[in-house]
């Protein structure tokens, strides 16, 4: 386990008997009482959680008065979905129930994240659309919140909009620290910086909140409907299905945060932004807490191919959380 400071080596790529690559990153593990029990690398400096902030933003929407027809709709509010047909349909229905069309979305147009779905839509003559962008569920929920509160929808992404002011306050509260920097996320929404420890604290707060609170409602919706949070063969879906009661949300640039029902929480940031390196670190952290099963073991490493055949693996360094 490294001392606090710069990012540390966390994941290796081994091909044959040679280490071919090495990812650096940082990780923090919180005990059920919220104290840091393990740390690797830099866990107190500001970073952008990216889509790992979505659960906290969904909490802010519920606190602002958002009421949705089904629990799965709330899971979609915190989603980075694949753009599979059910994702698109649920997002469209959420807009329709509030007399909104896809034109109200202010996220950029994009292809579905899932490659076969992208190919299918392209073959049918569809191009990039706002509703197939992975953040469209969050944007539809933002618009629904504005409609229910009587707020303007045209400028719902502006930092000075009542919705975004409220979300800023809630993200800071759940993280237990002030937001040191605000930028713009890939979807166009305000992006709030946190420390890795603050991100882990957010997830711990959500799973340990009292039933019926906004925090717990979002956590329960995501855990009940993990497929709507991400989609087929995605990390968050696989993790939440592998470990009962686990809350998980990833973010681009190598971010992944999880929390267990007992209050243990883990947050990871890979320095080079690699998505392939974050899951092995989270699995290693969960194993260090005594959480393991066949499904989780299958996520611990990813294969490296040569000529279409297995030639190596991507795995967390041994003793990373010792």
C-alpha cells in the first residue's frame, strides 16, 4: 500500500511472462464508520468524478421534488446507459409524460454506447441522436424536475439555473466537502470536482441513509434496476448483480465508485483514464473486505489476446490493499 501523494502503480498487463504495461491510479476504502481504512495514491486532491456524480445529482433532483412513475425511471436518472432499445424507450416515455419532446434535451447527439446497437441503428438509416446519448436519462430527469417545479427548461444546464444551484449544494453535502472547481461534463451539464475520498463518502452516505430518504431512494432504485443504470455487459450492471446490495457507478477517465450495505465504500481513479484498469482495482478492494464469489472473481481480470487466443491478462497488483 502506497503512502498518500502521487498516483501509484495499481494494475499490470502481463503478456506471456512479461509485464507489458502498467497503469497508475489511486483508490480509497472507507470503513462503515466513514473513516479511511485503506488508501493508495492521491485520495484527497480534487478530480472530476464524471458520471460517478450522477447518483448524487439524482438525489438532488428528488430533493427538489422530482416524482417519477416507476423506480426504474429513477435508476435511469443516474444512468450512463448503452442506448439499447429499452433505454431509449424509457427515456422517451419520461419526456412524453411531461409533455416534452427529444428536442428539449440539451445533451449532444451521439451514437449508442453498445456497438451492436450502434451498427443496427446505422443500418436502419439513423444517425446520432440526443436520446441515444448515454446521459439522456439524466437529462430527461432534469427536465422532468424543472417541469414539476415550474422552472424554465430551455436553460436547465446553466450554472445559475435553480436546478443546478440545488444540485451543486447536494453534491457538496453528500461528499462532506466543498466543491473546489466546476467545469462542464461531456453531456453539457455542470461538472463538480471532488476528492476521491469525497466521492466514496457520497456512496457510503447513500447506502446508509434511512429508507424513504432521497439518498436511499436513489440507491435502492439503482440496485433494484442495475441494467437501466448501464446495460448489457457493463461494469455497473455486472457488479451490482454479482454482489447483493452493492451500489456501483462508473465515470469516464477511469473512475469507479461502489458501496456495500454495511457502509464500506470504495472509489478508484485511474491516472491515464483507462476503463480497463478500474474494475480490477475495485474487485481487489472488495476482496480485501472479504467479499468474493464466482461472479466477482470473473470480473477480477480481463484477458489479453494474441491472434484471437488468450495470451495474458490485465489484473490488479498483488498486495495492493495489504
